[in-house]
């Protein structure tokens, strides 16, 4: 599977496990200093848009996951 799709699927899964809607999670990302809108988050979750290296630590922290979980197929 494409790496971006794998990452997106795992982000979506972790977001839903924590009970966040895309709007809620995008708002949390923005408060944490990550300029990601709901639309951008949707693109990341389906693998259209890559997760930037600068965004990675914020996603991991807010979702409470590690890199291994993010890359797991």
C-alpha cells in the first residue's frame, strides 16, 4: 500500500478512537501551532496530501501514538 495512504488510515483510526471529528481535531492542531484545516486533514487521511515532517510531532502528541503505529499496515 502507498505510504501516504497507510499514514492517513492510521491517523483517521487514531482520531476516531479518541472520539474526535475532523473539525475538532483540526481545531486542536491549529491551537497546537499546526496550520491544518479540516479539508487538509481530510486529504491527509485519504493519502492525497503528505504529512509534513514539521507536523509529525504535533500529530503524534495529540493522537498519543508513536511512529511505529503511524506506519503500521
